[in-house]
C-alpha cells in the first residue's frame, strides 16, 4: 500500500493528459474543463484539495471591507490553508468579479500552498506572475468579489462542471489544465497512467521511426 505522500509524488510525474486518460478509462470524471493556467511555463504542481465555495449574496455586511486588499470571505481560506494544499475555489464560474489576487498569492506562497484553482476569475495577474505563484482560473477581472459573494463553505465537497472534489483529493495541474484524482482511487489511477505513458512513449518511437502499422498493437 503506497503512502499518501508517495502517491502524490508519483502522480506529479505524469502530465494531466495521461492522468485524464486513466481517469476516463476508469469512468471517473476528473478533468476540470474551462479552467486554464494563467501563465506560460507554469510547470506542474500536485497537492491535496482544499475545497472552498463562495455563495452569491449582494451587499452582505459580513463581506464588506473598505478598499482593496483581502476580502473578509477570503480570510477564512487564508487562515485554514497549509503547506501541501491546493486551494480549489468555487465562485460559480464568475467572470465579472475576482476573489483571489496578489496578496492572497503571496501569503499562500509563504505558507507552502502548491497553487490555486479558481472556478471564477482572479486579479493582480501581473503580480501573481512576478512572484511565480501557480494559478488556474476561468479568466481575469480587476473587480473585487465582496459586493456580490459571501463565504459559503470550506473543507466540504464541491462539484464543478461534473467533477466532484472532496477534501484531500489529489490535484495535479500543468499547462494543459487541472485534474482531480479521488483519494480512494489514486493508486488505481496511477497504475493506469503509468501504463498509458508507456504506450504513448512506444507510439512516439514508432512515429519518429515512421513505422506505425497498427495503433492497437502497442
């Protein structure tokens, strides 16, 4: 039985495309569509999911804070996140408001958080890129979110575009996107991903040598 740390490290050796293929073979929906890396050369990260949900609520007094900086709903996230986490935030896919920016990225980076995945928009993109913090999102918008969103939940399962993300699930991200690997199926997914990668390498060799004869005989 592989330890969680070993599984995480070995999952990180594989591109999200190979992991997605393995998940598909097992009938698990794990690739998170509509979310893209926010800089080229982002590399690959893996960690454990810290799921967060913000709920739409206009002019919530509990969310109000003057000016910019970190919004009150985000405080609970910043106080909870820890080394090895990947923050997964459900902002209902919002493109007109952002809940994550430069200050949150700086604090996450100092805490050892592996990255942030936003089902919504981010802001302060120049700052985030400058410090090299890995972020995936649906887009970028300078407008803060606290006028339209309030805190919903943390460390509770989420469902984003049909992908269920539970606390502690394995999250792997690269320039191709984000996949969620359920904890209970991680060893199974890893074994199949390794098989997929071996097949891919064999096909690459055949293509390079111009000797592809049968795609099924690999």
